[in-house]
């Protein structure tokens, strides 16, 4: 499921899920830690990644030779987000709250279609600086590090404190960790 972090935490808390994979921004660590403690949940970080943007062929950034972009280069381009992912606050923290209209969708497929056909950009955790066309997609996209970004994103798992994880959940964590490490270092 693509669910907002809050929904993931609530579902682990109420027992609907044993485990939730989440991305959290390091600028929210104190708030997130307090919330997890109050809900008796624990966060197991897997990897910390730099933030960047992903663009499709319709973006004027697509053909840049640099592997990074500045916040100023994003000012006149519309950001796109999956609904309820907290992007409004992140844009404000980055000084991008005055950018063009935020495009919001509830579908990752729609997000990719819009990236491929418009000049929008998606704030993303950056594993490698390869373009997505170097991998297995039929639509080329580019990833750029975001210059001067004061925080990163952490990927990890949330589970109930004091509740042992099933063998299946532990195997899933191991597979995910292996995948993230392979992706981070360009083995995929």
C-alpha cells in the first residue's frame, strides 16, 4: 500500500500490520521519536539517503549535465507528490513554498505518467545518480541530488515495541535490506 506515514503508524499500533516500511525526513526525527514512544512503537532504520529530485523527459532539467540541482532551479517548476506525504512543510523548509502549484495524486502510476509528460519534479530519496533508463523502465527519468538540502531521508521499519516479529517479517526485512544495499551501490 502507498499510505501516509501516520496511517502506517496507526495500523501497526492497532495490530492491523505487524510491520510498516516508512520513509521519514531527518528534520522530523524528534517529533517522530516522541510519537513512536507515545504509541509504544519502534523504528529500525535501514539506510539514510540524500534528498534529490526525479524528473522526466518533459522537464527542462532532464538534459542538464550536472548531477545535482539547486533549490533555485526548482522555483519555476511544479512539484508533484503522492497525497498526504507532508510535502507542503518540506517545501517550506527548503524555501520552495512559493513554487508553482503543487500537483497531487493518489497514484504512483499517475505520478510517473505526469513526470514523463510534464515539467514537474518529485522530491525523492536518491540511491544512485544513474538515470532510470539505465535500469529496467521504458521511460527515461533522471535523478539529481538537491544542492544545499539541510536534511536527509531515512528508510526503515516500524513495529510494536516488545512484540516479536514473525519469521516472515524478519525474512522480509532481510530481503529489503539486501535490495536497498544493492540499489544504493548500483548493483541492480
